[in-house]
C-alpha cells in the first residue's frame, strides 16, 4: 500500500521528537544509576555528548554502542531508550526498535510518546500479533485518538476481523472527518464485506474531497471494477499509477482488468512491472507465464 497521510504525519512527528530528544531536551542523570555498570555523572555526561556528536554525524552504529552503555548504567532512564529506538530505526532494525519502545512504555512518564511507532516497528519486523497488541495498548492510552483507532482498525482489517475494523474506522471517521485514511479504510472494509453501495459512497466522498489521493484512487478503481464499470476503473487506476508508479497494487489490478478486456499485451506489461517491483510474487509470475503461453 502507499504511504498514508497518518504514516507521513507519524514520520514527521518522529523526526521532530528525534531532534528534541537528542539536541534540546535535558537528560536527568540523578537517581537512575544502579548495579556494576554504574557511571559517574561526569562519565555519563561525556558519553552523552559523544553519542549526540555521533548522531549529528549520522554515525549510528557507534552512537548505539555508547547509548547502550548509558542505558545499562541507567536502565530506567527513558531518554536513552527513546534514543536507542530511534537509532535502531535509522539502522534498519525494526525488531530492536520495537524492543526498546516496549521498555520505554514501562518506564516513561509519557508512554503515549512511543505510539504508534512501537506497533509499526513490530509490524515491520513481521510480528503481526505483537503489532496488534501494541496498537491496542496505544488506543487504551487515548481511547478517543483517531490515529490510534486507525492503526488498530488497519490491524483488524489485515487479520480479517472486518466487523471490528468497520466499527473502529467508522468511529475514527466520526471523530476526524477530515482524515482521508480513515474513510478509505472504511471503504476498503465495506468492499471486502460485499457492501458495494456503502463502498461506492465512501469512495465517492474520498474522490470528491481528495481527488489526488492515491489510496483513494485505488479504492475508487476497485469499487468500479467490482460494479463492472471497467473503463472508469481503468481511468482511476491509471491516474493513480501515474502518480505513484512504484505502488504495486495499481499494476496488479490493471493487469487483471487488461485480462478481462482481452488485452494480453497490456496485461503482460503490467505484470512485468509488478515482478520488477516485487520479484517474489508467485501468483503474478504464474499469471504472466500463462498469458505468455497463450
């Protein structure tokens, strides 16, 4: 799927918190050090400055090693856990990032600051159950948060728990009617449930208000395809593919429509693009091989 507005906003928030944590917010060292790994205040401040210098220079592996020493000396200092989580993200290690966020949740005076990234990191690490659990905990922190509703609903949708996803998406739309991602999610669920008229209404609202939203274009294209209006489906999907050429779903659906319309050359072209973007797609590879033989 393409990057949603909520995902983009979350990334921007993380970057803002990253700057605040590393270069503005003071770190309290008192009353945290325990055990044989304890450091003096002077040693700790020196290591902290070294870590921040390394972070400014984007030397993330070295910064991680120093920050780990600080964490071992001050295991309940949430600032170091926050820093380690952000460093892990920069190093492309979502599993480690999730573990640091989980520790952060236990010791931070503001555990909500780990949301929704704790769930996203679990998801990126392939831990679907842990991701859902984390998103549900985030929603428990702020039961009226549309963002938390979105992430739980999306997890329910992925798990096939469509009735629960529908209820949460609908609550989110009511709480934040200006957020396209919630309405698009609701439309996807309605379409999967076979509620075509509801899905058509949802997609129509999205296209009317956010005509350039690629997820909205995909939803509207899928709705029109399900209704049998292939020319309009193709128009919307081609528009989306032009705006987001690396968005695999557009090429998959356009390839299927080309097959329906007996345009094998176009279908092969779309499937070649899918396999270029996502080489490990056995279903698409099988479709392509069948078309090539015919």
